[in-house]
C-alpha cells in the first residue's frame, strides 16, 4: 500500500530536553496506526512535530511524497494533514458552526464545504443541535466531537488524533472510537495517540510503542497485544 | 445639547477609527503597538502633501509641485502607503520578537523605537511648523451650515460621514466575513488557528496593514478638520487612543468604538471657556471606569497571554 506519512530519524527537544531521539514511523493508505506509551514518552511531541507546531531538530517528515520537515503548519493542512490536538483547542468564543467552517479554511467552493458540513452533522448529530451555540458551552464529549469534525472539514488525507478519550465517559469514548473505525473503513488513514492502549490496539492495524523518545517496539496491533512486555506495561496484565 | 452631541460624535468617531488599530493588534499579540500614533501622523502629512502639492519644509527645502490629487484620492493613496508602512513595521519591530517569544515590554520598546524614528523622519522632512489644509482643497464641502441654531462645519459632516461608514463596514467585516472569523481564531488561539490551515503570519501582516490604513484615515480626517500642529501630534493622539481602548476594553473592536465615542462626547461636553481641561476630563473618565470596571466597558476579564 502506498505510503502516506514517513518519519525518519526524528529528533526534537524542548528547551534542552530531548523529547524525541530518532523516531522512525510510517502510515500507509487505509491504515489506523497508534502510538502508545507512558506519559512523557514523546507521543504528543511526535504529533506536534508532524503537524508543524514544533520545529524539528534533526530528521525528516515526508507526507504524500513531499518533504514537510520545515513547512508552516498551515501549509501542511493544505496538503491534507489534520491534527485533532491534545486539549481539543476548540475556539470557545465562536459558534459551533463557525468552528467547523474555519476547519475548511484551506478549501475552496462554498457548495462543497456546505456538503462536508452536512456530512459532519450526520456523523455527529449533537453538533447539529448545538450548531449556533458558542463552542465553549459544549460538554467535554461534544467538544471532542467538534474538534474531530473540524479536523475532518479540511478533507484531510491523514487524520491525527491526540488522546481523543481523555477525560470522557466510557460510553462517549466508545462512540468516538466506533466513529474512527467507520471513518477508516471509508478510507481515511489515521494516526492515533492514546493512553488507553486497550482501545487503541483494538481498532488499529499497526502500533508503535514509545519509551523515552524512542520507538522500542513496533508491529501489527495483534502482535503487540500478545507481546508480554506490552501486556505488562500498557494493558495491565501480568 | 445637540451641538455637543454632534461635536462629540464627530471627534469620537475618529478616536474610534484610530483605536481599532490598537485593539486589533492587541487582540492578536496581547501587546500595544506604540508606533500606531506615528503612522497616524505619517498619514496626515502624506494626505496634506499629496492634496496640496507641497513637500518638505524642514531640513529638506520646501518644494511645491504642480502635481496634486483631489482630497479623496490623496486620502486613499496615503491610506495605502500607511498600510504598507505598517506591514513593514510588523516585519521589523514585531515578527522577529514573536519568533523569539519576547515579552510585552520588549514589544513596547521596539514599537516605540520605530514610532520615534518615524516622527523624527517627519520632523527632518517637514519641520515643526503647523500645516493647514487650504480651503480650496476642502471646497467640496460647504464651510459652515446653520440649521435650527445648530452650527455645523462642512468638514465635520465629512469626518462624521466617513468615519461612521468605515466603522459600520469594519464591524460587519469582523462579525460576518470569514476573514474576520479567521482573525478572531488567531486572536483566541494561534496554534489552533494554524492547525485549521489559517496562515498566522499572513493574518498578522494583513492586520497591521489594515490598522495602518485606519490610522492614516484618522490622521487625514483630524488634519482636515483641524490642522497638523507638528510631527509629535501623532504620539499625543496615540496616547489618547490608548485611553480609548483601555476605556472600552482591550482587544475588542466594539470596545474601541464605544470607548472612542464616549471619550469624544465627554471632551465635547467641556465648555469652551474651560477647553484647556478637555484632556483632564477624558482621563478622569478613564480613571473612573478603571476603578469600577478594570477590564474596560466591553472587555472580558483578561487572562495572561504569555
């Protein structure tokens, strides 16, 4: 399958502290790939580097065959790379609908955008109900849906999500993961960072385990779920 | 009473026009652009020169060219020039600091420095004498209209008309256009905005251009209505604009408008015999509002930006 995202020897540091120390990672068309690891292992740093929010020290990022290592974040969105960031970063002071429309900033043609908007309302009916409300008044689960829908408004080729389950009730988390699986079935490639390794491995095709800024294990989600080291450290089985 | 209202709205709407430039930059960067008043002065001088054909007068010898533009066109060219000037200002005094995650105080120094540079450039070129618009430049408006005991200078109507129309357009632009929503997105969370594909550096640049054009328009209107008492009047006006946004609420376009109109009305309410106390009344109002509502009339309580 064709390569969508290729990360090679990625190094990144925060004020002198090495957060990533040479990461290799790939996402191919049609895949869900997840990154699992403990707090501070470098998962979020990795997504921030890929989306262009944080400059890269060394190494390269290629997306759809183009070198993206030093492109502006906005430029990467235009190329089809969307991040649904940690903490959701919804625009609290604008309406739900405006949040969504701003998600389509890089696209042209109001009719096509309107159509995507309707698709998002179908996928997340709660957002249709809340359409004219300020985004800051939404519940946590609704905000997560808004953040996902907003990322999808750009019609990305790769959707990256950072901790979509964080702080949400199990039922809502289940709903969100069902939707991710559905999106993937429709052809969306997904790169998922998730603390809940159970859930993540369940819907993923492949997975990478990050420890202290390095990939220590990688393979198919099935293999990793069966690996005793993963079971012990991330799945809570002994 | 009606006379006061009219005079107040007239000057207040120009304050508002000017202060919007501060508010926009503040909403994006959380800092004050102290060169805004200097851009205002450049706009005033440029319109004066373009419409009268008179250049220089300072160390640069005075020179009268036969080429001159009608007032409208002069104002427009001057606004465009000041838009470019403000974009340059952003590149020189703001963008490098933003890249280094500078503190508010450092922006203050760099923008103030740029402003002082501009003012002294004007001083060098034009000298410190007062410049007046010739009556024939503004001959398209009647000098004085009397209506039911109300005295209105034609220029006042011009100022009021131009600035009120501009204010309405600006409000509509920021409420309803995608560009306005994008700008508000950058103001609320630059990282979130860039993740949506909004080119943050370009939005910064365009915002400066827009506020530069507004400063020039305000400068043109004030100069046409009164005079240009010397290059430093921009910095003084700049302080007044600062009072306006503190009054209305920092970083809010609507706050700048309300604050501007209010300050204008208060100043106009000062009787002519005490006109020396005009500024005092304005700043007393500012103190009063700050005591009761530190975030300004329409402001939201500020959270730390950095």
